[in-house]
C-alpha cells in the first residue's frame, strides 16, 4: 500500500482540565477526500486546527508524507506551505487587493518569481470564475466570492493537502453552491482534502471516507457511501437522522 | 559639601512637601466628587433626544476639551474677579475649573457607556412599563456602570496629574513648596533641584500608578468576559 | 475688550502660534517614533528591552508633564545634561507622548482579528512576515483614531511649556498680561489661537472615529 499522506496516532488534546480530543487515530490516503462529521462541539474544528499547528496538542504523533512531524514553530511554518487551510469566516487580508492576498504566500514565503506566481494566480482565479476581481479589495466582494478567493490563496502555494473548516457555514444559501463547486473540482483533480462540513448531501457525494467524531472521540471511520447508507454505530445513525437532508 | 538629598529631610521640609501634596489631593477629591456627579447628570441628559440640549451640552464638552487646562485656570483666575466681581481664592478657582472639566469629560464617558447598552434592553424596560428615569435607574445605569469605571479611574489619575498646574495660579502645592525649598538652599546645596523634583516625581508616581494599574486590571477583566 | 489692543497683539501671537505648531510637530513626530519602537518591542516580546519599555511607559504615563519638564530642565544639568528650554520642552513632550502613542499603536495591533493572524500562519508566513504584511498594516490603521486623539492631547500639553519660559502661546499671553495688563484681550486671543489649531483637528478626529466604528475595511 502507498504511503498515506497523513497519519495521526494517539493524539490527545486538552485545554487546562477540559479534555477535547481523546486518542485520535486517523489515516488520510493521497488523493482521497475525508469528511469529518459530528455534532457541534464534538472537536472537529480543534482536530483540523491541530493538523496545521494552529492548536498544539499534549501527546500523539503526526506523520506527513511518511515524515514524522516534531512540532515547533519553524517546522509548522514549513509544513503550512504543504497544508492549505480555509476557515469558516472568509478571512482575506482587508489591507491587500485580491491578487496581493493570493501572491503574499508564493512571493514572500516561497520566494517564487513574480511573473510565474501571478500567471498561476490568474489561472486559479479563472477556475473559480473571479478573474475580473484581481484588483478589487475584499470589502468589495460578496461572502461567497471572498471564500472562493480564500481557497485560491491557499491553493497558490501548491499544497499537497487542503483543510476546509466549515467553509460554507457563514454563507448565504445562494452563495454556498459556488464554493462547493470549487471543492468538487478539487476532488476531481485528486487533491487530498479533509473537510469539516454540515452540508450532508455534499458530504455524501464527495467523501471517500467519513470520520465520525463525538465528544472528542472518533466513533467510526467508514467509507463514504457506506456511512450514509449503513453507519456502524448507533450514535452515527442518530446523528444522521437528526440532520435534515 | 553635603549631597542635596539632605535638604529633603532638613527641618520641616519633608512635612511641608507632604502638606503641599495634601492640598493637591484635597482639590482633586473635591473636584472629582462634584465633577463626577455633574458628569453623570450631563451624560444622561446627552442621551435625551432634544436637539437644543444636545447642542448645548456638546458645546460645553468641546469647550473644556479644546481649551488646555492651563488656559482654563487662567481664564477663571483672571476673568471671574475682574468681569464678574466674583472673588475666589486660588484653591477655590482650581476646584471650580477642575470640577467643570471633570464634568465635561465624565459626561462623555457616561454617554458612551449608556449608548453601548443594547437597544432591546431599553425596549424590554419600556415593555414592562418603566418610565424614563426608572429606565435609567434600573436598566441602563446598572449595566453601564461597569463600563464606566475604568475610564473614570483613568480620569482620576488625569486630575491628580493636572494638579501640578496649580503652581501657575500660585496655589501652595507640592511643587511650589519644592521650589521654595530649592531656592532657600541654593547656596548650600546647588543640586537641590535634582532631589526635590525627584521626590515630587516619585510622589506623583506613587499616587497615580496604583490607580492606573487598577483601571487596567478592570479593563482586562472586561475583555476576558466579553 | 479693545479691538485695537487685539490687533496690535496679533503679530506677537502669530509668532507664538508658529512656535507652538513647530514644537508640537517635533514632539509628536518624536512621540510616534518612540511609540512605534515601544510597541514593536512589546509585540515581538524582545527580552530586557521590552521590560525597560514597560517601566518607561508606566513612569511616563503616571507623572505630570510639568514635573517631567522641571526634571529635564532644572535637575538634569546637575548630572551634566544641559539643554536649551526649547530642547527640554520637545524632549519632555516626546517622553510623555511616546507612552501614549505606544498604547494607541499596541491597542491597534491587539485589535487585529485572531483569524487574520491564523490565516497568515496558514499560508506559511513567518512571525516577522505576519507583522510586516498583516498585523502592522491593519493594526496601524485601527490605531489612527487613538493616535489622532493623542495628537490633540499633546498639542494642548505644549501650553505647559510656559513654566520653562518657552515663548509659545500660553507664555506669550501671560507675558502680555504681565506687561500691559491686557488680560481680557490676551486671554481671548489665546483661546482663539488654540481653537484655530484644535477645532479642525477635533473635527477630523470625530470623523476618523466614526469611520472606524463603521469599519474602515469592512470584511
């Protein structure tokens, strides 16, 4: 079997006395889409934030592309170029234009040539249908547009792995579709992704595997289709029944 | 030659300096008590939707904000006796000016805190039949008071620091007495200024630092609760 | 009040007016630079220097400018540091203003949303790059109203320069009163002169605050 892109072993995380994540074990295969499901407060966001070092954790081992990760600011700074992340709140830098938002990482972090980085940025903007907006400021865009640009900003670093933390949760319903379309295209291009979402229809369509989390425990890891038709645990069944889709 | 530090403790000097500090403290306390009461009243009035009242109170605030305190002191010190035939001693002039100034600044603090109480709180109060003053007394003020306290403490330190200006209208404050001591000892201790002003510097710091540390502590608490 | 007296005093006051502006300008520029340095040390948690700047901030904010000036002008010569009244005045204003500017600037930096910092980290920016491209540009914009408020505060504080006999506006008015007993006229011109400087600034400040409340950037 090929080396998985990401492996998480026995990860434990607490804030003071509050234990947030218990013995998390997870494998993400290269080119696959993993959807993280669970009720709110189950620790999904915390887990995804642990995977690019925005949260530290008390114990456990991360392995990325076969390389064990020893957490330190320097290591994370390097790894974050390989692991893109998009947040729930569209978080573009308001002081920069769309293009400068996208180019900040490629030029300043990766020190790439401007012409080449710009060409790629424009190509990516075209793919999400926003090529005309490169000189706009974030405040001039709608939520859905900002979120698509946030995705482009992450992709511009040519990451191997993308983390999506409820990227459609703050959007108006009519904006959601455009953003999901971008994720769908990425999946077709075999981008490895870990997605936290409440869009169940979308999750069913896109997931190669579903990780079901409740109260900080992984209750099951099941292939996508199977999870929605026949989940292994009763808790997951209850969760699915409670969702409206 | 003796070091100038000795003049701090020669004769009555130290207690004279503390006596001067007490005059500054007294003026601060009186003007703060009057000014804060005035400010709460004016701050509440500034939330009333009466355009004329608003303009008058706004002009009052801006006048005391724009004119430097030194100038305010001189205005009252010179103009009250000359043009209005009101003869106050310098300490009373200082209390009056500081109280009016505190009132102006305080009215802005109070207004800011009051308008930050969410509108629906007012509506809920009106819905259970509270009248204007009741709404102010039972709904708005209790919720706004926490927000007002840090800024009010900072205003206190500003008043204490501003008492250093009393010297200019010849109040016998700590700095004025300090100058007298330096002058009296200029022959024997030419370095007196270093020690006397150094002591006054420290005295002011000791008065103001605990207050500003307290205000910051409260602000932090509020940030954490927000 | 006599108009002729006022007219005759205009040239003297005009000179004082420009001196007040000049002293304020140097003091404010110096204070902003000092404030930037202090907030920089604090933001990057530079060891030792950061503690020194914290002590400086407390001393500067918790003592009156008048006594700071006395100390600089009368006490410093006794330990071998001599300077002109003008230099002492500007130094005092910088010493006082630096801490106020530092608070204003640091307050702006703290106001930058956490998610902005996180998304900067997420694209691999280093701490320095994060400061350079995200935190400082946004934070400085957020601190503009507070900086403007400090500008007004510092200009008003120049009135205290009169105690070390710098011929700025307040000193000039007191001189006129002392020399010619033109009390009403001198105080009138004095208030007008401060109003000419400070009312426009105060209007700008109100506008800046309103803009800041609405969110200069939007998101």
